[in-house]
């Protein structure tokens, strides 16, 4: 592939799971105009993550997905969300428990921030759920059940692996809601700690609105080239979906 820039497609969210805001900003500058949406997670919180979010938003015109996965009593979640939405975030994650979602909705009232409910982490499998004492059942069924309850509680969308995207998209509660899928890896990429994965094209075809890709971009020898390859795959016929 040439070094020509491919037009940005905000279905791709690049996860800035790097050490600090300076490293994140350097990466964003390398990726340039072809990436328009970034995820900033908990690991960057003490490394200037909120300052980075503000700079990317205000100075570079990027969209921001703040992945905090908030979980606490309702009053605390509401207060935390009320403070965070001052950063003009596009997406903010909370755990998908209905009481948490309802509290987050209260905290986000009057803002444009969309509350995204985490279902089951893409790094977990059934053995992990057993070790945590989570109720029996096939993992995909539990994800779909959790998604339905979170959407009923008022979530603007859900976070789930691409393997569950099609089943969630088929839920009546999912009409008009967002599905964001981490656990996305280009073909041949190292899976790392992810256990329930698909390629970018497969995830989009399954009904995902956004795919989150981190390490395959920022660990690449040429991050801009890696991002271009993902964008090209997302624009390919393999990514066509009847849900779009």
C-alpha cells in the first residue's frame, strides 16, 4: 500500500493504551487526519489522559471515547459522570448493571455524551466467569442478556465482543443503539490477551458501529500504515452488512 492518506472513517476507534499523554499525542500526530476517533482508557488516567482527551478534542477536532468502566453505588456513578461529561466526551463506559446505567444517565443529563454499557470483557471466557462465580450459561447468551438489560435501563449502546454483535443487533432493544466492539484484530495479528475476536471487516459485517483497535496500530513499526490497512479493510466488500 502507498503512503497516501486514506480518508478518516469514524467507525475505527484507535485505543491510545500507551504510557502517557505525551506518547498518545505523538501517536495521534503520526496518524494524522486518517484517524478521527480515539479511546482513552483507565491505564492513562494517571498519565494525563483527561488532558489528552481535551487536547485531541479541542485542538485537533477528534472524537473521544473515554473508557472508564465506572462501577459504584448510584450516587457515586452519577457524580463521576456529571464531572466527566464536562470534557465534552462522545462516549463514556460504565458497567452494564442496570442501576449503574440509570445513575450514569442521570449524570449525563443535558450533555451530548453517550453512555455505553460494558457487557462482558473481551479478554474473558467461560473459565474466567466460573472463577468469578458468574452464573452458569453460554457466554454469548450472557452477553446478550446483559446487553438487553443495559439497553432497557437507558444505555445509548453497549460494548461487546464482535462475536456477539449480530445477536445484540437483533435485539428489539438495540434499535437505534450503538454497538462498539473491542477484541478486533487484523488477520494474522497477535491476539494478546483477547479471547473473543474477529477481524475489522467481520466485526462491521456483524453489526458493529465502531471497532476498537489498539496494539496492532500503536505497536506497529509504521502505525499510520497499520491504520490505513484497517481502514481499507473496513471499506472492502467483506465489511458490507444488511444492518447498515
